[in-house]
C-alpha cells in the first residue's frame, strides 16, 4: 500500500456564492483526507478556484468591477465556507496567482515544442456558461449546450489545438489496464462511448476573444483556454517547475503517493480524457484515480446558482452544528451516486442516526456506568454473556471493513459500517437487559455489558472522527478516554477501555422537533 496520499477537489468557478453542492464535494474530500491522516498516512489536501474565462469577465462587468476585484470577493466567501465546514485543506490554489500562471505557460510551451500543439482556426457552437465548444451534432437542431441545455452561439476564431488523436490509444490502454482510473465504471464507459468512439476531435486550448486568462508566451494575442489553465492547478500548487518543488516531488513524482482527483460529473471528460493526455505529452505521471461524485439535486434538478435552487450551508451549521451537516452530506448520499437534498431527509437523518442511535447510546451507557459502577468503566472480560462474542467479533470486523471501504473511496459505506456497530450496541442493551442483571445481582455479566458498550462507543468515536470533528471528541470526553488512547492504532486491541472514570455531559445530539425543523429548512431553500 502506498504511504502518501494526495487528494484534490475540483477548483470551483467563482461566478457566484458557494452553496451546499460545493460543500458536499469538499467535505467528502476532507473526510478522506482526515481518514488518511488518522491512519498515519502523510497527506496533502488541495482545493481552490478557477478564476479565468469569458463568463467571469461578463459577471464582473455587470457588477461594475474588474475581473480581479470580482473574483477576490467571491473567493473570500468560498474560504469562509471552508472555515465553517472545518475543511482541513493544506493549500488553496487560485488560477490568478503568479505561481499558477507560470506553470500553465510552461506546460503549453512544453507541449508546443513537442509538436502536440498546433495553430489553426475553430468554428463551432460555443457555450459561454460551460466555456465549451460543440459540434453541429452535439448542439443539435435547436443549438443547445449538451451539458447545461442553454442556447449556444456559433463562433469562428484562431486557436491552438492539442493533438488528441495522438493519445487516444494511450487513453484506451489506460482504461483497460486501470479499470478504476475513471470511477464509477459507468463514467469510464461514458468517456469511451460518448466521446472517444464517435471520433475525438483535437481540443482547442487557446482563445483570442477573451483576454481574461493566462497569456500564451508563444503568441500573446492568445490566452490559455480554461481547461488547460484549470487542470494544471493540481501540479502548480505543488511547485512543479519551481526551485521550491519539494511538495511536487513528494506528492506527485513519488510512486508511493496515491493521487486522487475528486470531481463532479459535468467535468469528467476534461479530467478523464484531456488531463491524462496533457500529462502524457509533458512526460509526467498520471493520477491514480479520478473519482466522479454524483450530483446533489433539489426537486430532481442539479443544484445551480443560475437556477436559483441552492441551499446555503451557513444557517444549517449555525442551527444544527457543523458535525450534523457533515454527517448528513456524507451519509445520506452514497458517494459516487446522485442524491437529493430534502428537508424531510435532513431532519430524519439527524434524528434517527445521531440523536436516537449514537447520542442515546452514549447517554444510556454513561448513565448506567454511573448508576451501577460509581462512574468507572469495568475492566474488559471476553465472552461473559452469550451475546459478547458476537459483539467482539463485530468490533474487529467493523474496523477491517471500514478500512476496506475507505481505501476504495466508499465513504458512505465506511460511515455506515461504523454506525452499524452503534446500532448493534443498542440492540445489545435490549438483549442483555442490564437493569435485570442488576436486580438479579449478576455483577459479572453486568460489568461485561458496561465494558462492551463503552468499547463499542470508543471504537465508533474514533472511526467517526473524520466526519464528526467535534462530537467524536465529545464522546471520548464523556467516556473519560485518556489522550494516549485517542488514536487509530489503539482501537486495534480489543477491550482497551477499562478502569477509567466517565464524565456525564449534555446530550451531544438533541432530538429535533420534526415539523418545526422541516419548516425551517424549507424556508432556506430558494425557489426558481
């Protein structure tokens, strides 16, 4: 297994305020980064913003601002959202930074000198919103963008082109040799059947009609087309081509680093086809995986600023706490599939999982330990009651399954695995009936039950810590777990928690009033 981990979000386009759709992707990447750090992997986590292009220039003009002033204001809001969601990114790359511009120019020059880029002219249907050219067939008789369904307009202009045809067979071999390179598998089939098999055209990589971009050194009336510009962020942020390239050598060149790009479906072809082609042309290593997450929808539509159907995370976090919002985003929608945000699901998920299952288990366990054992967790003994062995086996199996799922980027499944242990512990209470054991004077069995419950909570708190950045600590505080045991390595030893004093605290996840909270969340949802 590789011992280093480099994970990136897409760099977001700051054409409007960040919303919960942006928070979804970045939070899931943050959970992966926190998991890897928890396991002891040297980890680097990158996010940022893609700030060039005609659309930005038009938005800035409408706001009576320069493009730089416009993006500076929007980017500050993205950063505030990441602070709110407690995103643990190591860097935030902006494509307007000199360190990035230099690398884009260097990449273009490198590919140009290799004769993988040539000067020509482009005639096609252009979508300003998506910053993409389309053929007659793709635009259709109604001349609509295949991605966003907005009207496109015909443009002809001089452009530099990248020779995609030269690398098509390399891409097909990449997919064949690495079936999880573009994942889920359906996305890889989409790349082949929708884009490659019909005949992949050479890609326009420059514009002359837009001056808000990276100037091409070989011909300064051209600026780099958004995707050559944007994709390069993954190496420019690491210092590629600079004297200070230690991060690049550690997290890109080193074969012991696992490189994961997490992106949305609408930009999958650029990451799964063109980005590896650019890297092949430049003689650089490829990422290990491009993981395409699903869309977070409202009313069966993609959440979109332009459609006005977005939800802001700020009031959600203010009212319910960051852990609750992080948990909902990672648990409700299976990572890699489309999902829908609804007030009903949001409130139900918090009540059922966090309040009823996890919060109630902690409250009952700590209360019983105080009542029956003066607040001291009994020493662990194996296989005392007839239910103990099953619980002990599940603890070990949970840790193993959790690792397998997380290492395969199955975040939702990993969290579900941890919560299944919580649910089993609740069932264990009903099976063993501690109140009956106490009444009958069966102290050994009662002690075993309390110890097993405390250890289930301890393991669950550690496993859920990449998601619950505050309340996992709250669980460990109430259990009285010493600092030296608050790590991943310690949970591998069964029954490590014992002879420690619990600390009764407030309910970590109070139960919500369903109707009241559903109405509140509904009030936050903007309509079209």
